C-alpha cells in the first residue's frame, strides 16, 4: 500500500507560539535516554533548504513521487538530470553546529539514538553513530529490477561520462537533492540503466508517495519504546513517517520536546516547544550541560 503524498499541512488548533528558553531540553538531556528525531530544518544552516519553512522549496518545487518516477521515462530523465546536478551541491555540504551538537550529546551518552528524516548524511559526517535514515540516503542507488545497491559516486562518474558538457545553472537546490531545472535545461540528458541487469536505477531514498520499509519503521518504534524522551529537531512533522513516532511517545507518556522555528503537526503532543534556530539553540544547550561542541 502506497501512502498518498502529504505536501502541506494547516494548523487546526490555536496554540501559543514556541518559547525561547531551551531549559526543558537541557533538563531532558541531562537525565539521559533521549531519542532525537531530526528533519530538514537541522540542515538549513549547511546550505540545504527545507521544504516548508520560510522560502522552503515547496513554494517553488513539487517533489518527485514514486508513482511518477516508476511510471514515466521522461519523469525519470528530469529527475536524474536535476538530481545529478544537485548531488554536486550535496557533496559540498558540511555539518553545522546543530549536527555537531547532536554528535556531542551522543558521545556523552545522553542519547539512545538518532532518527533522521534527512537524506544528506550530515549527522554521520558530524560523528553521530547508529543513525537511522528513515527516508534512506542519497549516497546509495538501488536497482528496481535486481535489487543491487551501489554507491552514488560510482553512478555520478558514469553520468558525467555519458553527459559530457552538462553543466546548467540551477535556480535552487531542494532537500531531496533535486535541483530546479527547466525542461530546456534538462534537454536530452542521458539516463543510465543498472550495470548489472539493465534495470531502472533509483536513489535509495523514500520518495513522496512511497512507504518507509516496515522493518525500518519497527526499528524506530523500538527506539521510541526504549527512550525516556523524544527530542524533535527541525521538522514540521507534516508527513506521517515522522509524526507517528511523536504520537507513539506521547501515548506512552514519554515527554516530547520540539525545537523548530515554525509550528509543527505534533505541537499538541509536546511538553516543550522552542522556536529558535537550531545551531544557536543546541549550542546553548551544550554550553549549559558543560559539553564542548567541535568547531
């Protein structure tokens, strides 16, 4: 069963705006056993825009859906041309203070794990271990026919060779690594098949309209059960793939704390909401805990 893509969400209840005191986050981390759930908002300070914040990519861009990708060869051409260009930008992105703070919390034994909705690999680059990539990773490619996984960098080299001179200027880069290009800029970009069986290649990410693998969902549910608190960082929780873990934690009586600059779909479940930029907020939290964050 494929999920219907959820691209937007409108608050249905009036809640006071989030505060600016990260004290409850400090207290939760000091007690330990915290599970982090991060979204696109934690990577904006690394130059990767989010979907729904101010200037978010959904204001100008409709993400590729699984149904379009698998059912339309021209849609795949557009995707791979745009993603090939966007991959270069993703490759240059570096972890920011928010990623580094999360890694520091983990090194000091305050976290039980990190679930990220992001596909950029920046948590791992910052030093976080045992990160669950809920929506997969742009670092990998999978064949939809034979199931072979391969490194994205290998496909990038093949695409460079097959599309010599392809170097358009993108209007923007999106959180899924998809660059904004017109059909004219895409042109006759050459899409390559699986080197093993000739099948259709897809990045190992969960597209809109595609389900997160059940085994991965159950792994995350187990992490929620084992945690003492859930800390949401930079996610609007619009899509159910992340919201379900907030609901699970709240139903189990575990405190949910949210650090996000805008409202989220999980706000009514939170015991604390902080509306601050993540880099500054988490650096402040680390300072109060006496934890050094790597520069």
